[in-house]
C-alpha cells in the first residue's frame, strides 16, 4: 500500500494475502499503523518509510499495489502513479481509490475549500484524468463511483482545522445552501447539521506493459 498512512487498506487485505508492505513518508502514521496491526493480531505487514514519488523497491516486485486518498495530495500525481506501475508485476493489479472532481466549473472552488481544511491537499483529479493515467499500460477492469456521506464538522475536526478557518468554511457552505455561490460540495442539512457527499472513484487496472 502506497502513501498508506496507518495502512487502512493493507490491514483490511492482510488476512487474504501472504505479505503486505505499507509505505508512507510520515513515521508517526506508520507507528500508529503498527499499533493497530498489533491490536488486530496482524503479523504479515512490513512498515516502510519512503516517498511515493521514488519507491524504494525493485521493478516488478508486487502482485498488487493499492493507494487510497493519496493522489490529490501530489502536485504531479503522474509521478507516484508511474512508480506504482514500475514496482507492479506484469499481470498484477493496481487499485486506486480517491476523490474525483464533480464538475469542471466548480473544481477550483472545491479545491480551495479542501485546501482550507487540509493544506496538504493540492488538486482533485477528474474522471478523465484518472483514466488517462491508466491508458498506456493498463487494462482498466473496474471504474466505480461511490457517494460517501460526510458530516462537515466531523470532517473539519479530523484534520484539526483552526476555528477561524472552520467558520469560513461553514459560512461558504451556508451561503451555498441558501442559494448563493456554489461550493461544489452540494451541502445539505441532516439532523440539524451540515453534511455533504464526497464523490469517491475506485479504479482497478491490470498491468499489461
């Protein structure tokens, strides 16, 4: 799993494979992943500190490569993608699960709010941009969009967004709700709180070249 954080996907897949390698640049995230794996009784995971744009592995090392919610953090997502392609065996599967842009005209506003909430965010890719990454070397076997319900306050709390920025984000969402400028989040009220649906795209490709 590349840019694994606490290795959420790796820990989920671990019971079904012989070995898992979880790579992330942040040591604290890997340490948390180790603790969670120990609590869950998982013993077939190796945790590796490394950069997704320069993976410390030989060509065609892995049968399966996964990354979840990572590519929107990269200025040049092509770089980690090509590295994942490089370390994947021919015939192996590449799984990408990430946010996908809703409409082109609202993408800039959407990205601006995402960056306010998490300054490591760079840009949400469109479906077409994801497909273009796969087209040269992969047979795209699955492409599935899921709407993930999100509570706005919980979403901001997850990244410890400062209160003044939280207020600004809430103001923008409320203005959208009341017919003002659109945010691209399509917010709605549920149980008295502002919510929205994150649009996630799952792609699975089989490496051909």
